[in-house]
C-alpha cells in the first residue's frame, strides 16, 4: 500500500517504496531491470519491509510519476505484465493499495509481484501466454507455468504441475502430477519424474546425452543438486546410453551429486526412503538400498554397494567397489577401503571394525535374544584367542552351532562376512587388534 511516514506495509501487497533515487522492479536472480539513478522508487518484494515509505506528497508531482512509467513499460514488454502495469499506474495515481493475492502454500508467493500475471477474481496464477508450453498445458488451469519459464512443446506435464521463473523443461521430459519446479531449476534429456516431486532453486536433473534418468514419486531434490548427469569415469564413452534410477520418497538435499552409470549394461540405482544430506556424492554404477541416512559430505566411489538401513557420519569416504552391509554404521571421517559386513561399526582412516552397531539394531526392532546371539558370534570371530585358526574355519564352525542356526539374523551376519572374502570383493575391514587380514 502507499503509506505516509513510517506506517507498516502489509506483506502480500505491492507498494512503491525505496530511497527516491531508483526505479526498478526487484526480481529474483538479478531481474531484467537494473537500477537507474533517476526515478521515483522501487517495487517492494513480498513480505519485505521497505527502507522508507513514500508520502503522498512524494507522489504528487506528476513529472516524477511519469519518469517512473517508462521502467514499468519496459517491464511490461519483457514480462508480459500489461494488466499489472495498468493496475499499478492507476492505483499509484489514486493513492490506493495495489492488491496482488497469491495462493497460500505456493512458491509463487515469494516471487516479485511484477513477475506474475495477476487476474482479479482468481485464487491462483495460470499458465501465461508468454511461456512455451505443451498444447494441453496452455489451456489447463490446474497447471501453473511462469511467464519466464521455457517449457518445450514436446514435454509432457501432469496435472497440478507448477513451474517457476527461469525454469527449463526439455523436449523429452515427463513430469508427473503435482510436481513443483522452484525458480531456476532445470530438467533436461530423457528424464521422467513421478508424482509430487519437488525441485528447489538451482537443481539440475538429467542431461542432454544418450540414456535416461527415471525418478519415482514424492522425491525432493535440494538447492543446486545435480542428479542424472554424465559420470566422472575415464572409461565412459561418448554416446553410450547410461542410466540412473531413483525410487520413491527420497530426500536429496542441497549440493548433492548423483551420476549415471558408466556403461550401457550397468546402471546407477537408488532405492526408497533415503535421506541424502548436503554435499554428498553418489558416483557411477552405485547401488543404494532403502532407508539409508548419509550425513553431510558422504562420498561413495564408483560401483559401491550400500544395502539397507546404513547410517554414515559426516565426511565419510568409501572406496570404489566396496560393499557396505545392512544395519552398519560408518563413523564420521571414516575412510573405508574394504567391505563392511552387516551390523558392524567402523571408524578411522583405513577404517577398522570397532564393534557392533547395537543401538542401530535396537532401533530397527531386533530382539534382545537376537542382539545377544550376534554379540556372541562377533566375539568368537574377532576377539577370541584361538591362535592358528583362520576366520574361514571359525565361520564354518559357527554355522554348525544349533543355537545360532535357529536365529536368522545370525545366519545373515555370517553370510555377509563370508561374502567379503569372495574373489571379486575387496576383503573385510581389519579388526582393530589385527596386525593384518
């Protein structure tokens, strides 16, 4: 609203405010209009308190007001905002409030009002004629496409899709129902997003290279994350159709990178319900299971396999081709260069076995009987003083104990340890008291 003195300005309205020297339309990501050293004022962003509000006398001079209008006309030409422009001019002269209602809960409420095509009487913004959209999208009120977004005509948009300012949607993209692309996010290449996916500002999904990226339902991709791009592997050949598959309900946070596979006959795969915190990296050909939590800065090299319900601390690095078993815990700062069996806890540079992830097992619902049995097996394998008996012999002996055979969790643990010694595996992490493995 136009106010005098230091009267408060309600959030959600457009006002003339500023220092009396500039006339700009403040936009996201360095808007089309730049500051000018002449004019009346600037348009206030939604919900932001002005430095100083104009008095009515400031706007009484018609010459000052007219000096402001060319900037609005330029904005009208660039942003297709003729209706809003006329509304602003009329209301400024009449010294009245300029309403600009935006649907609650929509990211559009955070955009500069001059960037939106406002239609009085409607409760939402609709697809603008200035956007390049799929023919069905241009006439469907359930979709919201910002006027500065570039949406290829061959892309397929589901019901309720919202595409913000300066977004890019490529020709082979399929967006499921309810997807939201925040301002400045991009989807390229042969990419498919399931229902209710959210891409935050700066996120890039897919790439204009052969192959595809498939993402399931209810996933979020954080600020400036990069998902489904070309791998960082010297054996990758240009033109190979490599792929990435991501399941449902994954929370991929800011600055995460997840790469496609390095060969057409392999794939990078991420399961369901994973939390991948900021600045994590999942390299080519990795296989990630379900319900894992990777803390900030976790780095997984190529071909790493992570099973289910694995937790990592911050700044963990895992060597290529390593295998991380279910229910294991990798302590912060660990450098893991070998396999980690199920239920184990490792720590340190060239990580060593530090015991069992007992707390994680209890949280996952293992009974006291199962936990006690697993502890007995761990002690017999790694803490006994049976000199001259190798771990292979110990495994065979424990597999024959009737007490342990009746508990499936023990059998899973023994099988996981045995797999670490297979020919194509890297071997098990050293126990902290071993001199060598």
